[in-house]
């Protein structure tokens, strides 16, 4: 435990990130939960275990994938359904035969990213979300659907659209009502643009085009342009509340009782298909140089977020590790966390497994 804390303190000193919270558990037992560094370099506000972080792409598994799971559980959606059956304006395009499963597993053929916000900012805020979706529908695929995997923000923007059409509710409300609130997660949710700033939020980038240090507003440019609620980014949360949701997911994978989503359905999403790199909505450890380090099993599920957030959970060892940082504060070009992530995960795993 001492070596883990020392490594986190060293990371702050070496500017891997200004601040962070690390939480690690085995079974239902939280073995490590500690805050380090500062939430805001300008004010010197310290990070606490209750600090809210911009979770960035953790939105994909912890919000959008959960909304899809809820709709599948209700029988209102099948992952085999093509977008041509689900979304208006898609019939006749190269997206018509892309399935929900293709999007969840990043096999749609859509590009990874496009800076749509530059064009969207020329339109009234209330029009931008619809315009974003139309831009993606008209974005040419970069390869044939199903041929390979390319991690894509665009696919999860379309998934959010699917969930909203079928649920009749915006993604943030759907997930709050069906997933987060029943689990008591009042510190895990979206912060729409214009939401009042509350205390204890980690700052992110000194944004070159918004002309301010971002704090309590989504860092992702495309998500911000459309109001702060999207399928690929926009979720904020504390390490403990992220862990609470992950515990529900891990319980499902591990054949234990779950509270909101049937365990068999969670296991179906968590399974990697032969030849696939990812589970549905989650990453899995890469063969070499994984951010999970050396000790997480091949059955592990995880995800990274651009702002410096991540989680990994291993059903074999019943271990969850949540690392939330603000590594993009004050500049996104700081990529020291790439080297640090596997190192800290190895130290944490050695700590948790040392008695075996």
C-alpha cells in the first residue's frame, strides 16, 4: 500500500497529472481509496475522495452502454438490429446495415473522430445536436463494416440517438432514472452546458478556443458544442460512485445478484466474440503494452478517458481499479499518463494479490 501511495505522490511531483483519486477493491472490500494533488492549479484546491472528475470516454460504458442494456432488457431493442430500422434518414446510406453491436464493439467502419464543433458553432445551440447526427449519417465509412475495429466516438453518438428514440427520453435522463438513481448514484451524471458550478470539481484544459480553464463543463469539444450531453462524453463522477456502478457490472459478470440489469445480459455484453478485440461497450486488455499492466486477466473489462480517467475490473480475481485524474489540466498535450497507467496498475495488483 505504501508503494502505491508513493507512486501516486511521485506522479503528482513529476506532473503526470495535477491531481487524482485512486480506488482499488477486491470483492466487496475497498482496499485503497486515496486522493492526491490539486484539483485546480490556479486556486490550489486539493483533490479529495469526493472530487468530481470529467469522465470523458468513460461515458461510453457507464452511460450509453448502460442505456442500451436497459432497452435490450426491456425487449425494446436487439443488438442485431441495423440502424436502417432504428434511425430516420439512415436508409439508403452506408450506415443502413450497421448494427447496434457493430457500434458497441467499434466495428462500424466509422472514423474515430471529426472536429464537428468547428462547423456546429455557427448554428443556434438548439439546432446543433440534430445537425451533429446528420453530419455523422453523411460521414463516409472509412472501411467496410465488420472488417476490423476502429475505436470511434461517432458510433457512440449514434448509439445515444438510438436510445433516445426508443426510450423517448434524453440520454442523461434515461440513464439517471433507469440505472444511476436506482443504484443511489447521485454523484454520477451529466453536467449540461450552463449547469451551475459546484465545489469540488477538478479543472481540465485551459481551452484555446473557449478562452478559459474548463471546470465543471465537459472538456470534449463536440460534446460541449451540442450542450454537454452525448453518447461519447459528458459524464462526471467521483471515484467511489464509478466503483459502485462497476461493482454492479462485475457482479453480473461474476454470476452474483444484480440490482438493475440482469446478470446474463451483462455477461453477454462482456463476452468477446472470436476474433474480436473488444467486448460490447468495454475495452479488454491488449496483448502487449496494455494500460491495465501485466496482471489483469484476459477476461478483464475496462476503459480509458481522454481527460486522464480509467477503470479496469477483473472477474477472475474480483478486482476493480478506478483511476481518475485531470491530466489535461492545463494542457492536453501532457501524455505522461500513458507510461504511468500500466505501472500503477501493476503496483495495485501486486498489493491486492500479495497474500495469495
